[in-house]
C-alpha cells in the first residue's frame, strides 16, 4: 500500500509540475513588468528542480510519471488565450496564474489526503510544491 500510494502521489505531483511550467510558458511572452517576468521565471526554475526530484523518485519505482490531463491542458490554454485576447496586461496574467495556483493547491491537498499511506519523502515533495504554488499566488497579488 505504501509503494502504491507513493507512486500515485508522485504521479500527481509530476502532472502538476508540468502543468505549472506549461502555464508559465503560455503567458511569459505577454508579461510587461520585468519584476513579474523575473518572478515567473524563478518559479518555473523551482518547478523544474522539483520535476527532476519527482522524476528521480519515480525512477526508483520504475514509473514513467504522468502528463497533465489533456482536457485540463486544453481548457487552460483556451482560458489563457481568450483572456489575453480581450486584455493583454500583467493584471490578466496575475489573475490567470492565481487561478492556476489555487487549483493546483486544492488538487495537491486532495491527493495528499487521498494517498495518506505514501512515504514521507513523496509527501514532503508534495508539500513543497503546494508551498511553491501558494507563494506564487501571494506574489501575484501586487499585480491584480
């Protein structure tokens, strides 16, 4: 049970990290503020660092990981492009990023509760990812 929950939790973190990186990539070219661009790039780097750690842990279990749900990706892409088409601004980007972070935090906490038998290392990775998403949402408040 521990191994099964660990792998499932790590897979969800893997999908979440990939979704976060893709979301940042989708908006970064529209950012006007150098400070906002710097913060998003730093967050992307932190996501990539966590992605490597998640990959190493999944390799221990001979698991390839998980990509984000294609429907969720498509919906996110559509929402991003529609909002940016209507109003290209750092405020719009901050709003989109805040929504994404909040959804990520909610999902990751659900998975943390659902896979309670996961090992402590995978739980720690999940909590660090949650903290990363929460901090980015806080950082976006100044641009809303």
